């Protein structure tokens, strides 16, 4: 891999452990609130850093040979983190699909798959990222539809001079969600295609 690729995947792998254990620690605090939150937070971050020390170098050495379940787990984890960070606004999750396409493009170059298998991988990975975006959009839609003041919130956020009805909200969800799912599919596929073309 190129140095920039090692840096990118090093950051993705390296951040995942401290972030994961930090979130577990925060959950632990909410379950056992008799203790100071900082005990949980620092413990989670330290465990994450120690895990990095033990596993990160090995993961970077075998980045392109990592089991599929690890890659899927990382993809789901970062999608959940991005989803939570932007409070259920799914547009930013598109970036994770692009990274997934880029990773598999590098993996295809490294493994020298036959053309027929390459096309199948491109299709499968793009369908998977599109499916995850579907689940994300469903989650966002359920949150929006259970929010009684969503029409007023959209009206104020967009500065609209007319009332946003429930029907309009549903239309926005359907059109926006479908657009995001299709966009995720093609962005992932394009990222793979461009990476394969730029082999070497």
C-alpha cells in the first residue's frame, strides 16, 4: 500500500478501539451512576489505547487480508458513530461508503482477481453499502415521523414561508431517502472503479 493509504487505514483502525471502548464506558456510566463519569471515560480510553498497542501494527500488516467480518464490523461501527454524531442526518454517512469502495479497490488491485470476480465484488460491496444506507434512512424516517413538531422544525430550519404538512415530510423522506440509497450505491462503485483504474 501507498504511505497515504497506510495513514488512512491506520487512523481508521487506530481510532476505532479508543472510540469503541469510550462508548462502552459511557454506557457503563449510565448503568452505574454511583461512580464519577471520568473513571469510566478514562478507563475506556486507556483500554482502547492498550488495544491499539497490542493489535494495530498487526492489523496494518494484514490490512488487505483482514477477514470480511472485521471489515463489515468496522463499516457498521463507523456508520453508527457518524449517524449519532450528526443526530440522525444520514447525508454524511455517504463518506463511509466511499472509503469502503476505496478499500475494496485497493484490495482488488492487491489480490489480482479475475475480471468476472471483480465485477461481482463491485456489485456486492455497492449493494451492501446501499442496503446499510437503506437501514439508516428507515431509522431517520421513524425518528422524524414520531416527532410531532417535525414540520415546524423543517419550516424554521429551511426558512420556508409556508406550513410543512405531514404529507410533505413523508415526500421528503421518500425522495431524499431513495436519492441517498442510490447515491451511496454509485459512489461506492465509482470509488472502487477509479481506484482499480489508478492501480499502482
